[in-house]
C-alpha cells in the first residue's frame, strides 16, 4: 500500500454520510448540516463518538436536506442509511505503516478514485457504488409469490410500525402512523397479488358503507375519486309482466294478420322480453 494513502480519520471526511459515496465537494458535517442529518436522516448520528460513521456530506445530499427542511421535498427522496455496522476500522500508527492501514468499507469507498486522493497511479481503483437508493426489481407478472418473497426465517419487528428491528437498522423513536403506512405498503409490494386483494376489499367495503355515487381513496397526494359501478339493467322493453295470449289475439285481429305473420311478430315480442 502506498505510504501517502490517507488514514481512516482522514477518509471519514471524504465520504458522504447520507449516500455513502465520495460525492462532489464533500465538506465536514457541522452546524445546520449536523442538525438536518439527525432530524431527517439518522437520528443517532454522532461522528465524534462513533468512528464508523462518515464525517462528511456531499453537495448533492446537502442540497437535498435543505429542500426537505423548506418543504420542497420529502424524506422519501433520501437513500436508505448504510449499515454502518459493517465498518470495522483499523487505525494505523503512521501513514508509512501499510500493515496497519485501515481497509474497512468506508476507507475502500474513499480510495475508489486514486487520482484525487493521492494514493498513486499504480493503486487499483475500486468500483464506486451507485449514489442513492437502489432500484427495486420489477416483479414478473408470471412469477409466483414464492419467487419474490425473501428467504424464510424469524425476524423481530416493531408492533407499532411493522418495521424490522435489528443491528444497523435505523428505527424512528417514537414511530408514527406514517411510518406504519410506509412499511405496510412496502410489504404489500413484495406480493402484488396480495396488494390487489387488499385493494378490492377496501373498495368493496367503502361502496357498501357509502350512499353516494362515488367514493374517495387516499393516495400520497390528492385523494382519488372512484365512481360507483352502474348496476346491470335488463334490455327487455316489457320486463315487468308477461304478454298474455289474449293480448296476442287482440294484436292479430286488430292488424288483420295471418297466423304466419303473427308468428313472425312474436319473434320480436320474445326479443323485447330479453329472450332469444
């Protein structure tokens, strides 16, 4: 390892705590940025006490937190916090001591560009992780529920908001109804068929308990208005009563129809009654 490679403490200032990448213009987290990170992203963020946490923030994430504070964006636009329990720093005694140079996850990210961090042209650059929240794979319409579900196994979840609880998983304290809504919607996405069944149950219940011609469904924005389906109506012109033989005879005599002509007319009568 080159002697001028930076130490773990120096690399903490080169990695953004929000997106966990070496973004553009990473600055040290202080003042308002520190308050916004704790309020909108990582409640227990304290880089002075936990050396596993990055101590920097990139320009992109800094602007994103500012937009959230102004109400121009929401916390859903932020990436999921990195599992910092994976970071196991090894503090070097000196820069010239490559045997003790830190090779934790954070330092590997910080050294992913050898030309800007001064580790030498001969250093093999690592693949820089993608910024932001990873894309969710689109479930195949032909795939069964077993194909999209995670592997079976026990899991501890919060009984209030339904979020998994474990090491490295950030859990809001206290959790709110909004957190529960987001977690339940995320779980429904794992099984699209279950989401469709839940939607049909909700629609049926709302139509049964509403007397109006339409119902409203809550969304992430403006409520969605759905009109009540029209009831099927019989196409028969005389659906309230049957045509008696006396009426048929009166029809025949009034118009002076022959028996054959009357039989042809009865074909139309049958269609009026909704019969073939």
